[in-house]
């Protein structure tokens, strides 16, 4: 079990106060997750070795069902691996008691889902304040902090609006504010633009980029959007249970985009 001093570095100082901003923050070793489907064993993650430096923004791409969401859930301690380990600030998540894991999820990690999971009958400010209320912060203080974060994501004038009355892009901005209200060190975003139109997706991604830089975050984004993925520091491809550099995936997408569209007209002399 970690010492209290180690715990304060890994969790309580998740906003980087007094903590080095360089070096490795997150590491996985031989991470494996299996499920049973009848008599068949399925392994969406089959030996994942990943190292993430503080301040990096990494995109994970891959086909639907490849295991991107499963990987993010393991990194956030929302699920447990079948084998292998996740290390945060040098500490194995397996070594933490349940209370420490809850603190890790609440304080060290901010999670943005594809579907915002806001409470539709609560206001934007009340939704953002939820993680602070879970920590036991007084309602007035929590709402004040929530309003500050809504201003930071461009929704100062929507704090009192019910979440269900907001547009899709606005709802995702509220979800981002909720993920960051506890000043986490690690941002995990699972297809954060997947349910948005192109214009809203671009705006949300630009917001994540800005917050990543201004709040010294370390970020992992799972995405199908390769044009957004290539704007991150590093792209990794997840397929058949393995992670690999995503250069080949990006190059293939670029080649397809550059290929001239077929006109349906055959060159002279060519027969059907």
C-alpha cells in the first residue's frame, strides 16, 4: 500500500501544484481484458503496453468494437483487467483500496463520454457541480465553481438552463466542464465528438485542445475522426487486441482522400 505522501502526489495534487510536469504519468503492462460469449473467449485487449508522458495528447483510433472504450475504462479504474496492470504516477491501481480508487476516479481522472450523460432536468451548473458534491463540497461553493467552469467553456449565460434544453454541442461542453471541475491531471475522452455534426465537432475538439494546454492536462482521446486524431501529439491504432503506431492508418486515410473520385466515364478503348 502506498504511503499517504505518495497518495497526495498521485491524487490530491492532480492539478500539478508542486508536482513535476515532466516524465511518465500513466503506464500499462501486459494489459488484457477478456469476455465470454457462449463457449468462446473474446479478448478486445490482448497485451497492451502503453506509456504516456505528462502533457501528452494521444489519440487512439481503430474500428468499432476494437476495444477503445474498454481500454479507457480500465485506465479510469471503471473496470478491472483480466491480467496486467495500470500504473498512475508510478502506483499500481491494483494496490489501491476501494476508497482510494474512488478518489482516483473523482480527483485524478476526468472522463468525457460520447453521450454526455447529463441529468436533463438539472441545470447546466448543477450537472457540472456533481463531482464536487460527491466530494462533500458545500452546494454554494460547488455551484460557484461550476459557473466558473461553464464560463471557461463558453456557456456562462447557460448556467441556469436545464441540460435537456441545450443543443448537442452545448451539452458536450457542459460534460467537458463537469469532467474538469475537480482539476484532474488525466483527461480521457471516449469519442467526444462522435454524436456531433462537423461544425460542432470541430468546436468541441478545439475546446479540448485549448483546455489541454491551459490546464496542463495529459489527454487520451478515442476517436474515429482521423482528421482530428492527426492533430494530437501521437496516434495509436488499436486492432486485434494490440496497440501500434497509427502512421499506417493515417497514411491510408490520406491516400483515400487524395484519390480522385470516379466520374463513371471509361477511358477511350476500355470495354465494359
